[in-house]
């Protein structure tokens, strides 16, 4: 079984968030997909199978622990691989992916023989409130920080565009010192209505995110970037319809750049997330898991 290796949210190979894409994985079971993802040790892998026309595909996403309903960088990477393999030299493409969370259509643009720009469909943001019954000092301690590292000009707030993130604003310089100290972070986050946390230096336009046990740091988090765009727009740090860039991954030598924007629409906020994708190479599994 063949796969493509791509780096997402970068135009430079061996930067950004790496991803393995299996373009013809229709015969695999969930257990096999889990084993393959573990074998490759990618943060996430995405497995595709045809769903009719050449631009319509079923997709399943796995990380090292479980299947995911949705994740941003696998969707952008998969769409770019489809354009690479089925774009017939066209400059632009549209690819519908059926995920566990529902179908979505990703737009792609060819920028070179092996490079693309991909954009997620507009997503509606939900503002789920500022956590009560918990102090900034407590939240700072989850990440080995002090209360003085908090950026008190911005609130702690839970935002969702599909996954619920607690946005934790920090002062310049704090990101470099941050580490997850609380091994039961998922429990603490659940108590404030969040699934994950994202540390944000709004002044620098940079963030950090780990899985909840702190073992693995993410190079670029597309699902969180939409929440950050909505949050910055809500609090006057991102103009209506303004394009901006969120940086991530510097601390693990995988610098990434995520394009974000947000605009007011129908009484709410709609966000857009995109980024560059580079196809690094291809591989083949000679033996599949039993």
C-alpha cells in the first residue's frame, strides 16, 4: 500500500506539521489504520477511499491514540495530495472529504510541482464562555507558568469551531518556558468545558499546543487556529475580514505558519484557516497489519 508524506503549514520541506496520506486505503480496518499510524509515528495519518467521483472521497483520521472526528492539517494535506495526483495540471481544485464529523469541501491551489495552498471551508465559531471558579494562577500552573506570565488584557475563554479549546493568553516570552505540569490536564479542562488548551501570545502572533498528557507537542494545530482567529476578532485584535498569520512549532524545530481570518456574519463570527503544503515524498508498505 502506497502513501504520500507531506508537510502542512509550510512551503519548506521538513518544516511544518508532517503527515502521512494513504490515497487508496478502502480495504483497511480501523485496527489496521491505528497500527499503521503507530508504526510511522506521525502525529496524525489520514486514510482515503473513493466515494464516487474523482473529487469526492471518504476520509478517516488517526493519531497515535485514537480515531479523530476532524483535524485541520490532515484535511489540508489530503486535499493537496488529491490535487497532486488527480489535478490533471489544473491550477485550482475542490475536494469533498467525508469525515466522521460530516462532509466538507477543501479548496486547493497549485503553487509549484510539489507545493500547494489549501483552505478549509468557512467555519462558524462558538464562544462558550470564560471559565468560572478557577483563577489565572491555577491555569498558569497547569503549564509550569506563573500568574505574572498571563496576559491580563485578554480573557481566558473557551472557543469552538468543532473542538473546544481553552484559549490561554500569555505575555511575550512565556511560551518558551511553558510545559504541561498537570498530567490530568484533560480532567481540569473538562471542568471548564474544554477538550484542549492553546497557549497564545497575541502580541507575537504565536502559540503552542500539546496533547493533554504533555508528551507530544503539535507543530501546527489547524483546529485551534480557527478558534484563535475568532477569539482575536472578538477582542479587537483581528480586523473584520483581515488576513493574518499564526506561528507555531518553533520550539520543536518545525516552524509553521497558519493563515487565519475572521468576519462577522449573521450575528456570529465565521473563520477561515489555510496554509501551504509541500509534498516531500512517497513510500510503500510491503506488509499490512493482520
